[in-house]
C-alpha cells in the first residue's frame, strides 16, 4: 500500500552507503522512523533538521520500518538555512522533539502546530536569540503541561521572575526580553528539566552547548 504523507525531519541514521533511516514527525502517523534510499542525486538538504517534506510512504506489513519515495521539500526554509545561528537553533528544536516525542505519539494537530512554529522561526529577521525558550514553553503547553508561576517554581531557582515574564508575554514581546547569554542557556536547561519531568523522559540535548557558544 502506498499513501501520501507530510513529514518533519528530526534526525537521521545512516545504515548503508545509500540508505538512511529518517526519524520524523508524520502528520498521519505521529513520531515514526522510515528508511529511504539516498543516492548521490538525492539533495542532502532534504534531510536537514526540521525539513518539511511531502512524501509517499510504501507500507510493508512484514516490517515496522516503512520505505519513503518521491521526497520533495514543501518549503526551502531559506531564512533558517542561510543563517548559521538559526541553523544551530533548528538543530536544538529538532533534537528536543526527537527526545520528547515517543514512537507513535503525536497527531495531525500537533504536526500542524510544529509546522507553524518552524515557519514562524524561518520568517524572523532579528531578535531570535530567545526563540528556543519561547518554543520550549509553547511546546510544554501544547503537550498539556501548562507551565506557570506555581508549576515552574520548583525548577526555576533564580530565574523564576524571568520565566514568569516569558510565560505572561506574547511571542513578540517574549523575544524582546533582554537576557545575557549565560542566563539564556541556564533558562533553557531549566525548561528542559521541567519538560523532562512532566514528559517522564530524559531530555539531554547535546546541541544546547552549541547555543551556549552562539548566544
């Protein structure tokens, strides 16, 4: 059986000279991994973190690892791909989703929300250094954890007031909250701890160290 689908790429694993396993969010299937033949003519840009793809899924009743074909980019995300710092943030966002979303979790509404966040980030021309903090708070809300003054207090330490300011601001205002780089990294670590506690998983995001150097 062959069916059309839309994917957000989260991570890849090379399994052979021309084969990749794509770890994705699928609009139809939730968090799912697929195998794809990635020959020399296949654009590598398709497999970058947060790539938005239209695909055909070739279902195989004898295997959980279904194959993809007819891959095409829905959006080139030029605002992200042309900016090294935004590329680093996209790596962080994709790694968070990869760590938090278990196989089979997620639905069409969550997928659409993620696409909206990715396109919003892509469109930002400036003031995006704290976007990952805004995203983490919004992700918590989308997953039903409702971060607020009381629920963040046990995790926030000296950053409680700043986190409350983020919670109470809209996206545009939150991105303008002044922060030093070291404080931004510390708040990201707090939010990852909060997210991991409520999602009941370990959210160890290696790319946070890269953001610590950039911002």
